[in-house]
C-alpha cells in the first residue's frame, strides 16, 4: 500500500503525507454532515499536505490562501483521483476523502502522522512549507501499520500571540481578524478600524508572516496554485473559483470600500 500510494502522490506533487490510527481521533470527531461518509470500521487516516505559498512576497490585500484558486477545487481533484486509484487497486476496502468539511481534527491528525508541529495559533507547521499548507485526509478501513507520533508543539516564542491584531490568540472572546473580514452585515467601528489598519479585505496572515518557523518556508510545487495566483483582490476581477466566493461579492467588496 505505502509504495503504491507514494507513486500516485508523486504524480500530483504531494511530497508530505503520513498515517495515523483512526482510533486516536475517534473520540473527538467533529459533528458535520461529512461524518456520515466515514467508512464502517475505519482504521487508518492518511493525512496529506497541500502547500500553497506561491511567492516570497506577501499579497497586497488578501491572505496567501485566497491568492490562489479555491483550494477546495484543487485539493478535491487530487484527493478524488488518489482515492479512485486506491479503490481500483484495493477493491475490497473503503476509502473516503475529506478537505475542510471534515469530521477529523485535521491539525491533530497531521501531527500524529508526523507532518509537523502545532503552533500557538493552532496551525500545523511543517518543516519545509511552514504553516502555509492545506490539510486533507483519506480515511480507510484498510489497516496500515503505523505508530502515532507524539503531539508536539512549536518553539513557543509567543510572537504570534503578541502581534495578533485583534488579540484573539490571547483572548478567545475577541474575534480573529480573518473571521471579521468574512463576517456578513454591518461591522462595528472597532472591526472597521482593524480592517483599515491591517489593509486586509480577506483573511489575516500576520501570525504566519511573523512566525520564525515560517522564515525559510518553501514555495509550492502545485501547478494549479502557481498558475492561478493573484497578488490582490480588485473590484472588477473575475469572481469565480476563489476562496472568498462562498461568501458572495458583497462582503469582500465592503471590506475593499472600507480600505
């Protein structure tokens, strides 16, 4: 199984992947509709990383993850292809893929799979690509021999906490700036000020950009991200297939007007 998986993942430019036992995650499954798709007698979680950093320079007014084609489409295409090939090869077993809308605690699965450490901002930090990675999973009833890694954390420098613009990382009663930029309806004067000060119409990368463990993070090899990169959001741009499309045009255009 592992040799076959390595072969098909290499063709999709997926370099980092690992395995952990489903039982290590079973007690804290998220209650979402995708939970119903979990295979009966799930045994193994195959965790995959999809790095998305295209340029060293940060985008002008959006998060890095929103500067590329909607990751749901890109990662879904890769995960579906890999899962289909696994089903063909191991036809007596079940394989179900998940991206974003997942019952799996993704960061925990990735750490247990040996793909990185958990930052104080609760993001996975990979040794090569830093925290600029999407996480996907394939859950199967195929038992793959593995040893769950210990849950490990970052270097605990506290830079992300100190520089969080809204104070969310030190006080969860505050809203993350990223959540504010995605919020519908009217914003408070404090929220408007945060958008103006940080010049972001969608998302927030401050904790990631300042993280010393991201200092030498590598660029993505995934062509779909490279070819779709946009350095900023413009009001007259093609609005299709971007991470902010799901919220509708009004929210991000409101933020652009605020800026």
